[in-house]
C-alpha cells in the first residue's frame, strides 16, 4: 500500500459487529464529523496515540486464519482513508469476509470502498435536514443520505442503524426518519441506544428517557423486513 491504513485500535474477537460472523474489528483512525454522542472520540484525530501498524494487523490475521470469519473495518470513518480498498482486498486474500461500518461521510470515497465489502453497517445519523445538529458539520445530511442511496443501489448486504439519544431526536422524529428510510427501500433497520459512558460532547446528559416507546417499536417493526432494538 502506498499509504498504510491507520488503525487506532482493534477488538480481536466479536460476535456483535458483523451479524452471524465471528469477526475482529479494526478501528480506523480519523473522522471528519464531530457527532455529539460519539463514543470513540479518540478516533477522530487523523493520528492516534494507540495506533497499530498494518503489518501488525496482517500478522495477527495470519494467526487467525480458519478461526475468524471476517474482519470489520470500523472507525472513526474508515472510508476517508485512501488505502482502505487495498486493505480490504488484502484481508479478502487472506480468506476473511469483509465488513464495513460507515456513515458515508464522503459519498465518492464510500463508493470506492463499497465493492470491497460483503456487508455494511450503515449509520443513518438523522433526517437529512437535521444531521448537522448531531454531526456539527454543515452538509453532512446530504452526504449521509447520498451514501445511503449508493449502498441501496449496490446490492451489498447491509443493516441501517440510527443511534438514539433522546435529547437529540424524539420519538415522532424517529418515526418520520424510519418512514423515510422505508420509502427509500431500506429493509433492515436497527435502533441503538447511545453508549453514554463516553461522549464527545461532555455537556450532553447521560440519561434521557421517553414514554410510550413500545408502540413506536411495534410500528417500526412493521415498516421493515427486520427491525432490531439494541443497547
Ligand atoms: S460517531 Fe460521528 S464523529 Fe464519531 S466516528 Fe462516527 S461519524 Fe465520526
């Protein structure tokens, strides 16, 4: 690789990050957004203090051949790194499936990475017109929803997921978001509660509750082929 993938951390074994697979997760360093609830703020800067070299990653994967099904490229935002497609190809050559976690921050970069993925966990931040309230980056909604279109058109397996902090989205907005996703053709949707132990915006309350949610979950479950509530 001309420039090696910057990996800020790794989980060597997980069953949660790629449905149905035994996987390891590579947390790619760097992100261009500043989501208020980001629970991996140490991955946002372009360089991290805990980086693992790509050679170390490959050496680890060679020892795990036959033991792991897949490698998930997560972040940060993995697709911002030019070396991602080549890293994905190397992982595939070693015999692993390839998962990708992304919010499609730059649609052109997301499009370059898509052919290398077997499965994508795609973060839909919010309604397009409200994304910047979470990401604090103007234009992020257009990018997020354009990349969603690219994903759906690609035929790559996926799940769409939205992280919920009840101070940033309320149940009526979440329902509108889900309806819009369903109209766009999304079949697999996950709502995940925010992991509040660490959040980029330290002023964001740790806990915020809502009432009447079982009715909402029931409505959402009827909008999609699969619907899951996490966390
Ligand atoms: S949660 Fe937001 S800021 Fe954090 S890595 Fe993901 S896209 Fe970037």
